[in-house]
């Protein structure tokens, strides 16, 4: 039995479990989300610890809402990681919105690593009045 | 992962076993039984220990940190949003309520020299070893 252990550089083949390969080379996590609804709006709470307000990217492409967060990686000078229960990295999650949402009025607030997205419902679908002209 | 019968002969024979272990840990990570909340990472420095924890959505005022000898205790509360009662819940993945976690450190630390920082939901605690506990270097005299 060899007492000398040779370390080979870890190679990470594209994994199916990690949805995206980040250009940063960090893992991409799916953040925990709470979805609540009141009469006038839908509220999303997205947990992204280590992500500041400037590190959040919210994209709305037609009906798909994509939330991305760049996590701050802890790497204190002169310290060595000896025990880890959680991993650090980026966050990403997508949602399909219903047509009821007033897209222009979506609000986002980031505090303590928690992103709160408020999606107001468009005024109760106003029936479109179609004028009938005498032919 | 490519399994080759010849791989073990030229390199460390246990590398493959370790790789399998790592793959399993990674695959089972979402189901891992949490040792408690919050989950912590521990870093070791020259004469200090850093403990980091993820506490998103918690106000720093709702976190209590206490230190005694070689034990660090982190407790607090994850509060429900204020308007929670007026809303209907569609999906609840986050957990709420009081939490308490005890972390055993590799050595006794000085409770007067503990620094804690909280930013963007990340808690970072730095703990220092008391002066008298630091290992003393012993000089060897030729004799």
C-alpha cells in the first residue's frame, strides 16, 4: 500500500446535474424560493446568500423570468478550509409568468442575501371593447 | 468517468475509490441530513479560526453569537415576512422559526477577541486563540 498519495488535478466533465456551466468556473445553485400571492400581486422571495444588490441579474424574456446571482466567494487570506457543509457559487432559476402580470411594474429589492420580487397583476383583465361599425 | 483496469497500476490505487466517494457526496448533497441550521464552513488560520455561515433573509439583530472555551453557539430566528398572513402561499421552500447551532472548535478561543461580520446574508466569525495558549517554540541548543 502506498503511503504517498499522488494528487491529480480534478477534472470536471460537464455534469447533467448542474444546469449551467458558469464562465467563472464555480458551481451554479438553484436558490430556494417562496411564492406568495395577495389580491394585487405575486411575491417571490429568492434566497441567494453572498449576493449583493449589484450582483443580481433579472431578465424577462417574453413570459420567462430568469433570476441570476453572482455569489461572493469566501477566501480569507492566510486561511485554509478545513470543514465545509455548504458550497459557494452562483445562483440561477427561471419561472414562467402568467399573462396577468404587469411586466413594466415589476419591483425588486435585495437585502441580506434575500431577493424580493414583487409582480403586480395587471388591472383585472379589462375586457377589450370592440366597436361595431355599421357596414 | 472512465474506468480503466490499468489506471490503478500506475497511480494511486485508491484514487478511483475516492473519486466515487466524492461523486456520491455530490449527488446526495440535496438530501444530506443537515447537522443543523445554519450550515457552517470552518477555516483555519495561523492562530485563528474563521467560521462562515449562510443566513439569507435574517436581520443581523436576530442573530445571537456566543463563545465559551472551544464552543461557538449561533442562534436566532428566521422571521416570516410581515404581510405573510394576508397572502396565500403557493410554494414554500424556505424554512422559518428559531434556530440554534453549536460548533465545536479545534481549540479554546478568547471570547474577548471575537469578530463577527454580516453582509448579504453571509455571517463571518473570526475567533482567536488566547495568547497563553499559543504553542511556544522551543529552541534546540547544541549539546
